[in-house]
C-alpha cells in the first residue's frame, strides 16, 4: 500500500491494482488486522466493498459483537468475561449462572 494525500494505491506482486468498482473481501482469521487494513485502503480509494472493514472487525471480536447485540435489546444468554479464572465465581447475576464465561488475555 502506498498512502498519499492525493493518490493512494495498492500493489500486488509489484503491480499497482487500479480501476476496481468493487471488492469481495475474503480475509482469513489469522490475517484479520492486515486484511482489514488493505480493505480500508480500498474503501479510502472509493472502491465499494461487499462487506465493510468495520463490519468484519466487529464480527471477529466476540465481546464487541455481544455488546452491540445487547445494546439493541437482542435476547442473549447470560455471558461473562473475566480477566482471571478466579473471577468466574463473581459472575453470578440475579441468581443465574453464566451459560459461558470467557477468560480474556
């Protein structure tokens, strides 16, 4: 990628990619960060993405996805996120245990 204020560009195997109307992102989970950076570059160049970079990023982040769903009132099972396994016992809310508790790194 070449990021400039006037004409940004993307290169693949030494050749500039240009004149695209749309892109269909196929980004593997192990390269999400780089893949969405490339997609954002296409977006900045005015190329239409079938799936926007922000949507892909949100979908790959389980906690963020659950936060967005709960904000819109979507019914979800009780979930908990903790930083240490010892904190799982504190996730009992309203007498209901979490259906799943995930440890964050």
